[in-house]
């Protein structure tokens, strides 16, 4: 006997690989959907044993009674009627989830605000990126945050320490290095978030400092950076660093900050 059924937050998997009935029960917050199985924030308990285990016997019996009482076949009529309701629910969730996350992040940050620098202070953090996030990551950011609608840019990091370095600085210089050139800019951190994607888990949203300009990393700009000793070659821009006063003055002059 083999089978799998779900009812509410309880999933029962019954397997019989060796002729001895084997029971596995998953009890938790997820369900048998793409989001339930693949997204973060779900917590489940797995119980397994044979048909002699009283706990599992009680679970399967209770499950069976609920299933026989309330479950109905999923036919086309139910699917057709549920589809528009599901779409409305999805749209509402898209709007509500980012609001809830922002509220919770604000509450958490009040306890650590002493670590966060406010925009306008001396900027000492320099970072870079030379690869753009893949389409699936961009879709996730659009779905889980409101950054795109606000016109904020964002970066994704593979480790929390990399993200926190920029996050705690509050403002930072950024080199976006492209194959044909790149852009150097001064930015203020606007928000952060955490969710798993193929590009990384830790995100920072930012906006270019008001009143400053973004400088193209063309030959003239690179020559200024080399002459001042900030870099020896363009590849030196691919290095996170803490900025000294001399380098800050140089970059601020370039960016009119």
C-alpha cells in the first residue's frame, strides 16, 4: 500500500516497501504546494514508524475520520470557481506581506539603531558588483518587496556579513562594473530583506544620494582614480574596502557630493 493525502496542516504518507506497513506523518505549517514546500518560513514535524505505534495509529485514524467526513473530489467545477478567488487572494497577499515585513523590520531595528549610520555622515564603505541578478531573483524581489515601485536599486549578497557591512554603514560608494565600462555612485541604504534565491539570500535596497551624480567609469575617470592612487588597474575596483579621508575627498569631488 502506498499513498499520500493532505488535510489542512496534516499530511499523511503511507508506504509499504517491504510488505510491512510504514507510516510517516508530517505535521506543520506548510502544505503540498510550491510555496509550501519551497519557500522559507515553514516549520514541520516528521513522525515515522510502523502500524504498531500507538501515536501514529491515533494520528492516521483521526486523519481518516476527518478525510471521510469533509473531503470531496477535486473536480473541474471546484477548480473553475476557486481560480478567481485564488487570484484575488494572491494579489492581496502581495500587497500585505511587504507592509508586514516593513513594520516588523522597523520594530527590530529600534533596538539596534545605534549601529546604523544616518545618511549624510562620512561614508567609509566601498563595495562593487559585476554580475546582475537572474530573472527569477528579480521576480522574487518584485513579489516580496515594494522596492521597484519606489525606484530603489538593490544588491544581493551570499553571506550575512557581506550584507551587514553595507547595511551598518548606512551609506556607501558603489562601483557597478560592466564589460564595457561601469558606473561609480554614492548611495544611501533604504531597506533590507532576507529570502533565499539562486543569487543569494541577503538583500539591501538603496538609492543614489540626492544631489550627487553617477560617474561613468570611462578612461578619463579611471585615469583620475589611478593618478590619485585609488587603483592601479581597473580590476582593483573589484575589492571591498574601507575608505580613508583622502579617498573620500577624491570620490566626493568626482561625484559632486
